[in-house]
């Protein structure tokens, strides 16, 4: 990859000057080697150094910090764990669903507090989150989710009727919304790069353009191979998210799935007069294949979701999907006809990590000296930051309320391989599409 090519991966990656650091050029001995310079790896490095400032910690990133999902996402700091509360309850039961939501609340608060404490320059705003109902079926679905949340004793989630929602954001398609003031929005690439600004003075070594090609063991250490040197470490952290299947021990724990985004030019005052949205909440709808949308610091409208792209084998170059980009532009104009003439300036995509049961997983990768984390299923901005802290406890072998949570060291359901994997994906996606079409057939 040429020096500045990473900037083509998202609009966010063009919003700040960034000079990538040096690659690893010789053998290296450290206490903890972290593979992957996304939020998971960055947060793990921070929490390790905070707990034990003397630790020698190095991050190896195959491209640049923030190259993966962390530099390309919607920037929602939100509480959703996995797909929905309902899906989590079916898979894990009510007590674990409650525990997962409490973990996510902690994650959202941690990220907000870290941004404030460490002065992470990422255009952070705290306007809350709306999950809007755009058909009667989605209205019923959201009301059922809120009822489940309340039965589980979860607080801070409310229903807004259409007229209350209209006073916030106006679309003829809206029939009400889930309202959750706890959540925020941010610029994710700026966040990732601000992490580098914080970590290097703490003594974390960050090597960019340094892919880890193989991991082995030798002399009681973990050995990480890179093109120009070997890293010998007491412990390693695999913070490789949607790329995790490249490592044999994680191969069947997740698959990469791409979600796509379009971005408009800045909205004008006339646009805001028509659609409201002065309070700038992050918004999702209730589809299985959600739309997510928000305003940027300079008032562009970002909309992502609608459909996903898949890969075969190890091809990770699925960022662009013209049909989905076109569909998103159409959906946005349908939702807000006042924006029918708006110009679209950017489009991009990025991979999320999807376990077969759509829930995150982290823990020891067989041996206690290798820790992994993956499976945020498109909702990992907050989660990865708290997971970084949890990972630091796993690395330091310190039991805590974080390491005791049920999805740490859980058994994951292995993805089938080859044609069986294709069939499983086709069945799952087919059911999601079918259900969305059914729900949209009831449009008022
Ligand atoms: C388009 C999009 C929109 C999203 N929107 C939201 C949202 O609004 N809110 C939300 O909560 N979540 C969202 N997500 C999910 C969220 O971005 C991710 O869950 C989160 O960023 C994952 O962080 P990570 O550090 O685990 O992984 P990543 O950021 O993907 O980092 C993994 C890193 O590992 C590196 N790597 C891989 N293999 C190797 C190797 N062998 N050697 C060295 N380095 C390697 C990669 O280059 C990459 O930089 C979205 C994701 C996408 C793609």
C-alpha cells in the first residue's frame, strides 16, 4: 500500500493529518505484543500500561492505526450488544442479557470518560440515540424490545410517540422511536489517531506497515513473525477483529462481513429547518439489516447499512458495493425528501467480525499466553474500549468483574467451512432479508 492510500478507506481518514510510524525493522523483545492497531489493540495497550507502567508493550499493525473498522465506522458510542436484546435473550437467557447490557453501559461511559480525561480529540458529542420505527411491524418490534428491557430491569430506555419524535427529527416515515440518552457520536479515525498520540508518550511502541504473518511458541515465549523481524513476547493479544480467521487458532470463530456507508455534502440551514434534528442524535432503524445515520461535526449526513457484502476465502477487498451505495442514496432521499437534491461526496465500506451466534467473544486462545477478542457484529466502538480493559486483566491474569462476564472465555459455535459455510450464510442472510421485506410490506 502506498503512503497515503489508507485515506481512501473512509471519509474519516481524510479529516486529520496523519503520518504513519515506522515498520518493525529488527527483532524485538517485549512483555506484551499486540497484533492490530484498532480500538481493541489501542485500548488494551493503554490499560496494560496504566496498570503496570513498566511493561514493555508493542503494537504491530499491518497497515496504519485505524485502518480497519475503527477508522471507517459510523462513530456511534452505543449500548447494543450483538444484534438485539431479544436475540441475545434467546441465545443466552435473561440473566446474561442483563449482564451484557450492563457491560455495554459501562463501555459507553468508559469511552465518554476516556475522551474527556485524556483529551482524545475526536469531535465527541453526547446527543443520545434513537431507534426509529418506520413501519407498524418495526413499531411493534421496538415496543417489544423496550418491554423486554424493562422486564430485565434495564433503565434509561424510553419510547417516544410520533409527535414527540417529530419535535426532534421529522420524517413522514417515522412512527415513534426508542430513545436512549446515554449514547454519543464521534469521529472514529480521529479517535484512533488520538490514541496513538496518548500511547507513544506512555512508552507503547507502535509499528505500522508491520503485518504479523505467523505466530508460534519457543523457549516459553510467543514468537510473532513479521517481514523484517521476529517479536519475542511473554504474552500476545490478537486484536485483529474481522481478520482473525487468518490465524489458524481463530479460524472458525468468526467471518468478516462488510457494511457500507454513503456521505453527503454539509446540510444547509434550509435543510435543518425542514427536518429538524437540531439535537443531532445518532439514529438506527429496526431492520435486521439496519440503516444507521448521523450528522458529522461539519453537518454532513452519514448513512450506512441496508445490506452487507461477503467474501470467499481470504479476499479482504470487499469495501465497495455499488448496488448498496445506490440503495443507500435512494433510502436517504425517501426518508428525507427535503434532501432530494443533496450531493453525495463519499462512499466506503469496512469489515465487521461476525461469530455464528452474532455475539462477541474474547478470552484465552488455547494457551494462557495468547488472548483474543472478536465478534462485535457492527457494534464495537464502545465495546472494544472496555474489552481492552478486560484484555489487560486477562493478560495480567487478574480475575475481576470484567473477566467474570459470561462472554469471556465462552465456547463459540464454530462456523462450518467451505460449501457448508456458504449455505449457512445464505440461510441466515436470506431469513433476515425475507423478514425485513415482510416488515416493510406493512408500510403505512
Ligand atoms: C462501516 C462500519 C460501520 C460501523 N459502525 C459502528 C458504529 O457506528 N458503532 C459501533 O459501535 N460499531 C460500529 N462498527 C463496528 C466497529 O467499528 C468495530 O467493532 C470496531 O472498530 C472493531 O475494532 P477492533 O480494534 O477490534 O478492530 P479493527 O478496527 O478492525 O482493527 C483490527 C486491525 O488489525 C489489523 N490487522 C489485521 N490482521 C493483522 C495482522 N496479521 N498483523 C497486523 N495487523 C493486523 C487491521 O489492519 C486492523 O487495523 C462499524 C464497523 C464498520 C466496518
